[in-house]
C-alpha cells in the first residue's frame, strides 16, 4: 500500500510520464525511508522558470527563477494559530512542492549528472523542507544535506 497520497501537476505540459513517475517513486521511497504515516498527502507541481520566478517573487520577494520551492502546511506563519484535530480525524497534509523542470535541466547539465537525478534530488529536497528541515545554519545544512544524500543513495540516484 502506498504511503503518499500524491498529486502531480505538470503545468509545462511537457514533462514525460516517465519523469513524473520517477518523482512519484522517489517521494514514495523517501516517505517509507523517513517513516511517514500511510495516507500522508502532498502535491508536486512542475513548471518553467517564468512560472516559478513569479511565485518566488510573490511569496518570497525574490525576483529570480529558482529550482524548487516548498510550501509547508504544518509551518505556522506570523500571527497564525495552529489547527488541532483529533488523532486519525484527517490525513496529514504536508503541503506543496514546486519544481522548475527548466531549471532542473540547466542544473543537471551544470553539475554533470542526469535530469532524472536532478529531479529526484529536488523532490527529496522539497520533501525535507515540508518536514521542517532547512539549511540556513551550517549545522542544519549538514543534517539536511546528509539525510538527502542518504535517501538518494539508498534509492539508487547517486551523482
């Protein structure tokens, strides 16, 4: 039985089914590896640089294309109160990951590895952000990037 209830949205209308399935498989593997609860929900949207740039500008005040953005539903914003549900009332919804397939392709060429490896990396990176990991401080970066590498290596998407 699948751990994740995953919605994949290809706004580019150009990402082959094979690559979409790879992202689904990598995230499902990562969910098991990280021991997430069965029925955990999340979405992944694939877009181009122009689309992710617009989102980056609107939500992060950064007027540039980026590779991946995560919107964690469990993370509280300023002046927000937590919503508390009874245990088992609703499935856990982690949030949304947005990946620029255009930027992923550019980075794969830049780093000298496959597009599939870059997509898998960005998906796991986004998932870890949804789970509360970040890389703002050196110690946090080492922890997050170490776990990222561990998951990708275990899946078989090595550099």
